[in-house]
């Protein structure tokens, strides 16, 4: 029965009756401190219930505050982030586990997330962490979103194969959704997504602030290649016109989904 619960809860990662979504991570405060857009829970409450947000990722303290203040939309999926660090490390980029799958379940979360930064020193640690948390979450009917980042400095031609290997490792260990960065070139998105355009679903990260049109172009390319949507923080919560930008993102993802649906229908027509 936990398997059925996992399927039902994972639907809350996406927009109702769709297979794509815009997930907004607001876990940045633990690492960076107060930031524009998420400086206070009151500020977050002014935009977090937007209907063009399918789910949010946050730490337990912020979840409790927003829940008590009735700031969260009842249709918004809740993903509890389990690990983190209080600074950006330049040496050992391994995030500590700060809360548990049991606590996520107790708080009524729809799923869990955690970030794993792969360096030359922590691959074994990361694989064990992914395996342990995924096993614990699935036992309780909670889907898992793994944020995957490769921090090893390698020649450009090795970056894509390395990232695909990391993604495959997360698939092998049972993750239900992956958050990854857009590759350096938009033309590499198709190669990155090859073989990852079904399950688990891939959500592209927002990363550093960029222009709206550049981000929309990347979004279209990603969803057209089978991505499940976006997992984007700063490019949304630091945008002065959040509501309009969120609407644009959803509109373009809907167009991509409709186009893919038409193509699939054409492929199934008899010759």
C-alpha cells in the first residue's frame, strides 16, 4: 500500500491533471541567510500560494511557520528538504542530514528532497545517503526528489557523460524525481535528457539569476525533451513580477505538453 501512497503523493509535485509542474525551492535561507523574496515568512506568504506553483521545497521550521499562518495553498505540494549546510563550502561540499523521513511524514509532507553535491571525495557517502533515504521514504509512501550537482572540475567534453552517470546512479537507487542544472549550452539538453524523459521525471534547476527570455527558452527546450518541468528558486522569488513570470512559465510548458501530445497521437495513427 505504501507504493500506492507514493504514486498519489507524487501527483502533488505537478499541476492538477498535468504531468509537469513548477516546483519552488525556498530552502536557501539555511545556507545564505535572509534573501530578497524570502527574507521573512510574511514576505513569502505574499506570493507562495500562486496557482502557477505546483509544489514548494522547504525546511521544517519554515514549513511550520507557513502552515500556522495559513500561507500555503491547499493544492500546493509540500516537499520537506532533509539536508543542508550553513555556508557554501569550497573544500568538502557534503551537506549534513538535518531532519528525518519520519519527521517529514509527521508534518504531512507529500515528499522529501535532499541535495547531493558530487566531489572527488564524497561519491561513496552520497550513494549511501541516496539509497538510505529513498528506502526509508518509500517504506512510508513518500516520493523522493534528489537534487544532483557535479562539483568536479573536468574538461567540457566530460561534463555531460559525468552528469548522465550521476543521474543514472540516482535512478538505480530508486529516486522518483531528479533536479539537475541546465547544461552550459541549450543544444546539449537533448543529449542530457536522452533516456531520462519518462520516469523518474527530471526537473531543471533555475540556478543563478538570468534574463526572463533566456530562462523561458531553456524551459521550452527542457520540457520539449521530456523534462517534468522546473525546480526554480531565485529566478522566481527574486523576480519583481513573480505572478506574471510564473504564468509565462506555465503557459510555455503547457504549449510544449500539447505539442508532445499531438506528436504522440500522430505516431499512433494507422499507416
